């Protein structure tokens, strides 16, 4: 019987939330060799690396390169032996993109181009999966929603499919949207087996959330620290939430079915059954933790869609994938991670001490409350 070739997996941004969870899955559930490439700029990455090194032990299956995807030569060197590549390295905050659009452009678009060029020049045709964002769809042009006490609702809206026109509404949306079009086109022009995931909100263990990125984790950990939060807008904005473990399953299914997923773009998220508004999430967290969350309101931020719900039907039809974890189950997994890693989570928080006034939340927002 012919032995299957060893998977050699390069994870760009591999020490971050999604990357470290994928690396851990590969190290514990497969025989793959795992190469993490990360500039270690994000909160929690050192803790994640220690976790992965402990998992790998003396197996020799884990390699770590400290580097930046803007360094084309280093990317090319790291990519050369890879049979599959997962590209999670990114500037991931809309607010940062507005404040520093050049950085956003260089990391998200030029960094992605460096990856694609390295893959093209290698001649090895590695499988490449790139994570894009729902922000490429802009404000969706859904009209005026029904307004309830806690959320915006479009009664006939069943989610956004890949047929939704692209409509970038922020530098972040522009950079990620342009990058995902490059990834898609390199499949057509150079026959690279690439896949694009346009993702909604991902949440789960090992997410060190901030108010700019990872809002589910930010709200939950703020509650557990008794720290107030800032809500941008009125809090009725609705998102679908996908558990990290469901995303890992989707990544694996995309790789396993690459004969039909290669060259495709998929919307990936929790879907209609896993939607929640900011206010509803606060209520859910309060029920789970028995902690009252204090918050102040601020202006709605640029590019913030009132409602975004994923239609993941294309992925389900192509591979059979669908989410398995509910929002409540995801929050429970995150609370367990907090209880087991409290010092690590607190060490990467912008506010660690208990607070009983709105003053700190207003200060943290950077604006008047």
C-alpha cells in the first residue's frame, strides 16, 4: 500500500487566535508537520506559542519562524516546503485601517500578494486558504430594518450569499477585498488551488479580544473582570457568531474536498441560527456569569453593518459542512478557557482591575461618552 505523503502545513499568523487553534488541531489529530510564521504583534501570542510547544513536545513536528508577511524573501523561504498554506496574518481592525490605511494596505494586500507570488514561483502548487471578511460586502443595501428593544431585524432576510455584490466601505474592507480577489484570480490564471473564506464573527478559546477585534471575547472577559465596555451605536447591531471549532472543521473540509473547493469563495459563519445583537449578547453573558455588565454608548463606527448574517449554503452543499456549536455553547467554552488561563487573559487586557464606574469605559473609548 502506498504511504500518504506527509502534510507540511504553513500557518501564516499561526500564533494568533485562529492559527494557534488550527496548529493545535493538526498537532493532536494528524501527523502533519506544522510551521508557524508570525510577527508576534498580537496579544496572547506568546502564551499560545508556549501552549503549542508543549503540545508538540519532542516530536520535531513544530517549527516557528518569527517574521512579517511584508518581508517577501522570508515568506518565500518559509513557503517553499509547504504542501498547504493557511493565511491568517492580517491587520484585522476596521478602526486601525481608518487611522493608518497604509499599514492596512501593506499588511493585508501586499502581504497576501507576497504569499501568492511565492507560491506561484515555487512551482509546487500548494493548497492555499485565505481568510477574508464580511466587510467586503459593505452595508448590504437592505433598507430600513424593523427595530425591536434589543435588535434590528429584516424579517425576510435569510443571510448573505456569495452572490452579494462587493461594496467596500472602509480601508479594511478595501484591503481584504482586493486581497481575496487576488487569491481568487491566482487560481484562475496560475492554477493554484486557492480557497477564500469570507468570514463573519469567529469566537472561542484562545481569543484575546479587544473592543476593536474579537468583540465576543471582549464582552465576556470584561464581564468576568467587572470592567465596563463601550458600545458603538445603539447595540442593536446583529451578527452571526461561529465557534472556532466549527471553523476548524470548515478548514479541514475545504482541504479534504479541494477537488471541488479550489478556486472557490465561500461565506463562512454561524448562520441564521446563531445570530445575536450586542445587547442580546450582553444579556446572554449576564445570565451565564451572573454579572451585570456596565456600558456606555458612542457613535457607530465607519463600515459597521447594522445586520450581517451568513448564508453558508454554498459550503454546506459543496462539502456537507455546517455549524454545530451554539452561541451559548461557544460562550461556555470561552468561560472555561478564562478560568483555566485567567492570568494570561488578564495580562493582555487594556484594563485588569475591577471598575465600578462608567468613567474608565469612556476613557478607553478614546472619545467623550
